[in-house]
């Protein structure tokens, strides 16, 4: 599997946390229980032929699905699924369907964390999210760091039934307070890292790196193998480069104007 394929497959596996998933016409459709666009996801999973109408067909397929569910929604696209001609007209096709570019996210990979960090990392007490208390703590970090409305986050993250899923979430505590999170999943021959978030007052101190290292090491100690993959925010890309990650692809996330 090529690096960008690993990245895209890991992302698909992680996003299924948010709701019921089905594959239809070259797209995976993930329908969440909340009316929030970034949790109702159409994800491109097959190449798009460079012919008139093909990308529009898949957009309209997804639009019909989510409109029937009365959900705002988003379309996530790995650049490597697109031909050059389709790439040039992608934004126009999305706008015609009422979607605007929300973010461009670099897909990145590295073999593993260097054995010795480049700086002294802070100490953390690390706990896996497994019960009501840790779920609530993770939800509060997500609300702050990703600007998720409280009522939406409560439905998505407080439901214990949702956590019967291979995505593992870890919290890092400082003096008894949860300050950083990281999620990991083993899929597509790689370890995917997700939901890396640090409360604002604790940023820039190495907590996120310490938490990621702990979560990945725990998974590897239980037999997980392969490179580490993630999708960075634009502002986080330089941090991940310093850790040793290299960009292997890009994801474009378009969303309806009603979040």
C-alpha cells in the first residue's frame, strides 16, 4: 500500500467512530446522530475519472443522502484520487452543490518517533478514556480546542455505546487536571494519530508530543506495527515536520454553510 493510500485508509477507519458507515458509488457515507457538518461525512474512496460529470455525480450522491437525513454535511477528498482536470474544477463543483472549502489538511507519515526527544518533555499521568468521567474530560477538551458546541459534543462523546470501537483515546493529566488528548487506531498497516488537542494555557510545553509518544508506545507494546500517519492542521504542520513526519498527500474538506 502506498503512503497516501495508508493515510486515506487510516482516516476512513477513524472517521467511522462518528456514525453509521456505508459505501456507495465510490464514496463512504458516515451519518452521525447530530446535525453538525464535520460529523456527517462523505469520503472519497475510489479514483475519479477525468471526465465531465464524474465528480459531480459523487457530490450529488452524497448530497441526496444527507438531505434525506436532514443533516448538514462535509465532503473529504484525498488529492491522489483526483486527476488533474478534476482537481482544477473541484471547488467550482463543490460550490454548485453548496459546499465551501473548510480546510486543507496535509496527510503526513513517519516510521516512528525518534528514540530520544529533541527536548525534555514534561511528565504526564496518562489514562485511557474508558468510563463516564474520562469521556466527559475528553469531551471538554474537544469543545475548547476544536470549537465543538457543547450539545453536539455531549451527544457524540458521552454516549458509552459509541466507544465500542477500535479508536483508543488517551488523556494526559497535570496535577490531576486533564490538559491534553490523543487518539490512536491501528488500521491499514499503520498507526493513525487523531484528536491531538492541548488546552490553550498548556500549549508550547511539549505535552502533545509526550501524549502522542505514550499512546503510540502503548499500542506498539501490544503488537501494533507499521508507520505512523496523521492529518495535520495547516498550523500544526511545522511541528510535525520537526518531529520527523513528511507530507505524503493532502486532504480537502468541503462543508455546507450550515455547520
